[in-house]
C-alpha cells in the first residue's frame, strides 16, 4: 500500500488546496488504499524528508522500492498503473496527459503568482498597482480555457487525470472572485467537486486540519 506525505497543519486551513490533495484524489478515483504520513514544516526540511523530496516539500509517494516527488509525476504514475484516469485509446491518452501538463505549465503559474500576492503582499506599497495586471493574466488564461469547457463536461471526452489536475489548479482561485466571471469554468469545477472520490479526498484532508486545530 503506497504512503504519501502531507502537511501536519496545512496552511490552506482545510480548503483542500495543498498539493497532496491531487494525489489523494487520484488514489480515491482509482480505488487504491493508501497511508498518509503527516509532517511538520520543520520535519519537511530535515535530511530524512529531503532524501525523498530534494526541495523539502510535499507530497511524496512511496510504494515498495519506488519513491516519487512532484504531484504531477505522482498522479501520472497512479493513472498509468490503474484504470480510471487515462483513456485506453492511445491518442486520447496522450491528449489527457497533455492537459495535465497544460494545468501545471500554462494555468498554474499565473494563478499561483496572483494568489501568493493576495496572501502575502497586501501590505506592500505597490500591491494595488500590481494586482490588476496579475488578475488580467489569469483572466486571459481563463478565457482561453472557457472556450474549451463551455462545450463539454470535461476537457476531452470522459473525466481524466487532465481534469483532475486542471480542477485542483483552478480551485486556488476560489477566494479571488475570478471564477464568478466565467460561469462555465465555475460549473466545470463544481462538477468535479461533486465526484465521490473528490469528496472523500477533501474530507480526509479536512479531517487532518480539524485534528490539528483541536490539539
């Protein structure tokens, strides 16, 4: 049974935006039981964890003699080993993997830059001037994505690992108000969040935060 790592006390306060959520969701979608090893921020920077993740982050994935880091690589490995997240047809499979890369390489960078600014730069003198340009970069990407998801339930046929990665990226915008401007994308995210596997993964991550809050 694989073991993944996650925050002992997640900075997202149980909102399901930490990157272990992607791995939890993938494992739930394919019906693979897993263990979770919780780490403090201090433990993440210690040699034992850096031996698993050279950048001292989460998540990691251990299964037998295989150790992986980077959430996209872990989700791709899970999808390749189990049915349910990648199509059988070779061309459709390649397209689903392309959407995984699009989520991480095209959509996520401007979204992370915006959300980090909203979290950590509000007290800076240049925040008000910089914010509109960050929002516009994200709007451009959302507009481009909207032309795709406005025509179909999922990115390319049935739900795939491409949708899983894309939705976990988009959910970082939940508090920004930008998703409200793109109803088709908001509906796309809502469809994914209604999946039973997503709910199980979300509740598992939320339970960790709630337990940490009580201790």
